[in-house]
């Protein structure tokens, strides 16, 4: 700037010198009608002054603009620094589950920067945790407006809608993720879980196939394989309910081919023959399935099946054959004794169950049946003792089926546990404790340490 001022004065001096050499005047028209006569030197001075003024004015404007830009940048940097400070404190409060403090800090951040994505996401999650689903959805949709393809935002939105029980909308966001990335395991699992929850088995199956293929560890793959089998079983069961026994049979056979120990598929396959009225074929298939799996649940179902058909001798034959193959199995002997009891074969029931009693300390179902048998025989004192032992577990008795994964007990068998959702998890084994060391009988393949001292209403 100083250089330009010096140059201006030099030019003025030069113009003054030229004015002494050029004393003439010129006519300067401002309009067509109005004009001025001025000296050449004055015209030059005016032009030079105007040019200098324009240069100085332009330079001043640029300086003002630079000052304003610097002021804005400084202000933005201060705001960013304040946002970073708030955000760090907010995240720490969020991790520590101090949601009220975290929410207050996130709100301060959004007051400074309404498009701060991290704050929108986490504040929305806090609203979801507090069951304030509408505000959670509003904030996450605002975050989506900043980046409509960001997976984290879409997952958050789908979770909000799922917990608000707006399942179809939640599934739509998950499908949107999979349209751009069909291998996103989180979205696949979440969508799979929703289809299972809504019993949309035909959509769940291809999703589960992808999840199984994408599973890396052997343990995870094995777990997902069970889910795949379960969904295939549910599709078969659905087809059977629709009267499509042929298609259902094919599904059950596919499941058995994948896992020969998958009990629900065997029971479903038996159901297809019963649906078609092929009772003898169903019975033969159940017997063959029991020989293949040695699963006690099949034997118990055969018991009910043959008793309903009025052919108790067939189930007695199966029990005796099983005990001959495993003479030390206390559980099998108990169920044979219980069958005698059901058939009013009192002496056989008494003899079989009494033999078991000498080897166990706690066996509620056994003592309950023995109490009834003593009562029938007129041995009231022994009946009272037996009933006392049956009530030893705080007046609780065992129900036939239980899930070892979640310790759920039920009278009704199902291919899937109604508490934890696992397929092929139900077992049929009573509680019994060996008399000598209070441990479950190792001779029984159906009794494990996890089942000891388990009580249900």
C-alpha cells in the first residue's frame, strides 16, 4: 500500500511537469448538451486520481473480505473445539450409561451444529433406550438425510422401528442395506430374526443360507446350521398344515439328510404319513427313527401312539428291547415302570420301580408313582413315606420335556423351544440323584450334570 502511495505522488509530480509543457485546454463533454473546458493537465490529474481511488477502494474491499473470512474461520474453529469437548464428555457419559447427562450434552452439540451425525445417532439411541421411539426415529431419519446410504444410520433406524413393533418398516431398511451389500452379516442376521419372529419362513430360509455360508468359525457355522435345519423344518410344518404333505415330506427328508440326529424332522416326517392316513407306515418310521437316534422322546411318542391304537404289547416290546441293549439305564427302567402303571399292571410296575428306588436318593416322579402303588396295595405308611420323598423338592414335580439351553420345562413337545427359540433342544429325562454320592446316574445317557437338582412348577 505504501508503495502505491509513493508511486501516486511521483505520478502527480510528473503530471505537474507535463502541465508546464502543455498549457492548452480541451472540451470535456459530460452529456451531449453539457461540456466543460479544462486543461489537459487537469484531465490527466482527474483520471489519475480516479484510477488511484479505484485501486485503493478495491484493495480495501479485499482486506475487509479477508478480515471477515478470518473472523468466520476463527469462530468456526472455536465452535468445533467446543463441539469436540462436549462430544468427548457426552460419549463418556453414554458409555457409563449416564444417559441423562449424555442427552444434555448431545443437545448442546446439536444447538451448535444441527447436522452433527454422531450426536444424532447417539441421542436417538438414548431415546430408544428410554422407549421414546418417535424421537429416536426422528433423529435417525435426520441423520439419514445427511447420508442416505450410511449403514450405521439404516441399522439404527431399523432397530428403532423393530422395538416400536413396526416390523415391516424395520425390514425395509434392512433390505435397503442388503441391496447395496448382500454380504452384510449384521443386516442379514437382523432381517433373519425378524422373519423368524413373524414366521415368514420362506423368506427366512434364503437369508439363513447366506448367513451359514458367511459364518467363519466352526462353532458359529454349526450354530447357524441348526437354525437352517429349524427353518427348513418350519417350512415343512407349514406345508403340512396347508395339506401339502408331499412337499412337506420332501422338506423333512432334506433336513434329515443334512443332520441325521435332527429329531423334529423325523417327527414331522411321521406327521406327513399320519396326514395321509398311513398309520402303519408312520409307526414303522417312528420305530426306525428311534433305532437311528436312540432319542427317548421318540420312544415316549411311540408309547402314546401305540396306546391310542390299543396295541400296548408293541411298546412293551420296544421298551424291553431297549433295556436289554442297555440294562443299566435307570431312566428306561423308570419309563417301563411308568408304562406298567398306565396299563394297570400294578405288580409289574411295583417290582420295576421298587428296584430303581434302592439305587437313587431323589427321584420325585418315581416316588409319586410308588406312593400311588403302595396306596393301592393298602400299605399306607409306605405310601406316605413315598409321597414325602416325592415332595422333597419343595412340593415340585418334574414335567416330561425340558430345554437344557434355557432350562425351560413343558408338557408339550415342540420342534423349537418356546423360551429361547432353539430347535431340536428338548430332552426327555427325569431328575434323579444317585443315593451314594448325590450325582446323576452315569449309566443313563439322558442325564447330565446340568440336569441335577432342576426343579419346575
